[in-house]
């Protein structure tokens, strides 16, 4: 027997079905809207990331060009256009006195293009670790670790790692020790970058246990131990020379306009003991630099380069390049949280005053 529905029941069914269809449509529209918003957000983030990379690349190329083409003084890199007579003495020697517009080469942070930041560090202002007798490095380790056994082991193992022979220094380690511990074999060659210290037996553990030892900011893979007191970072000035922060701040500020000329000049201004040899220190930048670049993320790009104005491959040579996580917001050379210095490096007048 067929069931008949009254007009009211039919209308109610149709209304309910319509409401269900509308509800489903609203849900579908909401899901689609969420999907579209998510895709738009991803596209916007991708565009921002591309822009960050473009800003960082443009900044690095501009800085590299200026390092290779601009004149340097004892204070840093100057962009002023000057007649030759302005920076040559009567004897034909280079006048290294500051001009006043220098970009500092001591790891000071600068604003680059867009939201990028950069810093340039003269490597002669840092402790060299590819030297046969790393006395400076040993003295710095002693300031953070009073245990002489640890200091001796670290230095001996570093020397065994970089020397060309396979003789084991006292407290050192050679190929068999690395093999026994399942470590990557040592190279018996100079370290290619500061990060390679982590491959030297014992160094990873010591550096991880002493985060206040800012090895990425204080060490370089140079092969000579002569140091530039005009480009030494503030933290290294304090640790290496035992200066208090107030004195270090004064020296860093003072050397911008009145950079040091000799070791005696430095001693006179700091009151340090008269035991600084002129042959140990320099006061003009070398031809080796470290360029650090970073933007809105936690990654920083590190480029180590050497200026080769007469080189067959170009005016500069990249020695190594790597990315590093910025975890120390007090890092003197890579923290946008610090007060940034201003420079006309990327200003519209750059072409007018060169």
C-alpha cells in the first residue's frame, strides 16, 4: 500500500534538503576559502623569500665590488672620490689617515639592501689558527679554561691535524686515534675554514662546553699571527688583551676617527704594559676578509675571500662559503638586534661620489 505525504510534509522535506545542500555548500566554500588563503600565504612567503635572497645577493655583490675597487685607510673602506695627491705623501707613499666616511672592517653590522644586513671583518683582526705555534690561541683558551691539560691537548691535537707529518705530539692525536674512535680522518693539512675545528679531536666538545668562546667571530684560518688592532672586534679586544668593557668601548669608538698607528701608540692610549712588539701587530687591513650576510631568518651566509687585484681569475677569490645558524643574539658581527651603523654604500649618490 503506497504511503502518501501531505503537502506540508513534502514542503518540510524539500526545505530540509535545501538546508542540507546549503550547509554542504557553505562548508565547501569555507574549505575552498581556507585552501586559497593557505596557497596565497605560501605564495606571499615564497615571494618574500625570493626577495630576501635577491637583497642578500645584491648586497654581497655590491660589497665585493667595493672591497675590490675602493681605497682603504687605517679606519676602513672609504667611498670618497679624491685626487691622487690627497692620499699620497710627497715621498709617494700611501697616506692611510682616515677620511671620515669609512665603512668599518671590524665586524660592525650595517643595513644592506631591503631587509638584509651585512658585516665585513678583516681577517688580520682575528686569531690565526693555521700557524705552527698558536700562542695567541693557547692564551685565549686559558682565559676560558684554567685546566692546563685541556689547553695542551687542544693545541697539540690541532697541530697534529694541520702538520704534514704523522708524528704524534705529546697529548696530540694522529690517524690511528681518529680511526679507533670512528671519526673522520684528519687531513694533515691546513684547515680550510674555521668550522673544520669541529673535526679536530676534542675541539667539538670543548667549544660546545664553552659557548662564550666566540670562535666564529674570533678565529680565522690565516697562516700568519700578525694582528690588526684597528680591526679587532670588541669582544676579542677584551679577551685577548684583558681590557674591561668600558675601555674597549672607548677604544672602538676612538679608532674610527683616530686609528692606532703603532704598538707604542696603542700602549700609550690603553695603559697596557710596554711588552707589545711592532712586528706582532699591524694597523692597516690585510687583503683577506670575511663577509657575513643575513636577513629575516635565522640563517647567515658567510663568505671568506681574498682580494686579488692582479689575479688571472678576477679581482677577488672566494676561499670558502657556508651557511650558519645565528643562535647568539649578542654576536657582534651578525645580530640585527644591535644598533646598526649607517652607510651611504647603497645610497643614490654612490655613483656621484666615487
